[in-house]
C-alpha cells in the first residue's frame, strides 16, 4: 500500500487566501508540508515499498508552514531523513530529484534551496551516512531552546509533532581522542510498527546556518 497525502487541498500550499489556514485539519496541514517539497510522490512510494523506509521531515517551524513563511529574514531550514536502514536509498537519487518542487543546489553543501525559500538538508538521501551532518542549531533550536518539529510521511492524519527533550540525547564519541559529540534522535511514527533511531552530527558549513 502506498502512503501518500490527499492532494485535493494543494491550493493551500500556493497561498490561496480564500481559506482560513488556522482552521485546517491535520491531514490538510500534512499535505501542505509535504507538497511544499514534492511535486510527485513516486520516490517516496518506491523507498517505502522496496526498502521499508520511514521517511520524515524535521525542522524548527514545520508546524507553522501552512501559515506561510512570512519572516524572510529567517528561512525555514529542515532536513529530510529517508528512514532507510539498508543504505540503498542512495541509488534512487535521480528519481528523488525528479520528484522535487523547483529548487537549486547550494554549492558546497548537501542542501537545496526551493523557490519557496525553504532550505532542505538532503545529506541522508545523497550519502546515507551513519552520522547525518546537519546544522544542529538551525534544525533543532530557537536560540538556546529546543524547539523542533517533525512529520512522518506515513502519518497522513497527523500534524507536525513537537520534538520532546526525551527524544534527543547528546552523546560523546567513543573513538579514543575524538572530542566530538553527536545527537541520537529517537522517534516513533503513529502509523509505524517500531521506533526509529537516527544519529545527527553538527555540521556548520551551511550557507544559511550558523558558521
């Protein structure tokens, strides 16, 4: 079974002011969020079907995306995590890029910039590393406060959820002499059989993140 949101409310993602965005259902908010990234869901359907992947988006302001990105001084920064534990998602890059909304690659990074102003980290899709490099401050925090949200593709009836502190653990590298830390993110989809564990490393070379 292919899990994909209904698209009859796609006009919301284009800023149709005839509707009160604050009154949208959770399903409509889920649709707007994923429609802001994808124009076609063939890639998601393939990795879910073939790799049993559990893709999700994470970022500090996903829960307000349906209201529009009105603060141009603070671009919406997010990451797409495939949820593929096989590593085979890297062989689907051509299909992945063909399914995206208009965008451009950000030189020297694993990020893309959409015409809408959204910056998306796609390192997991390009390289499927064990430790996914992201801009932690941009992705998880508002100032010094943990303030991130996430949305599972499968959870079509759920609005983006707030990331709880208990879901995130800061851990020091076990490699002798390595003083680096990384974050362990543990999440569970409402429509999934088990939890998902993701390792995030702090990468500050983002053109739009903290340098």
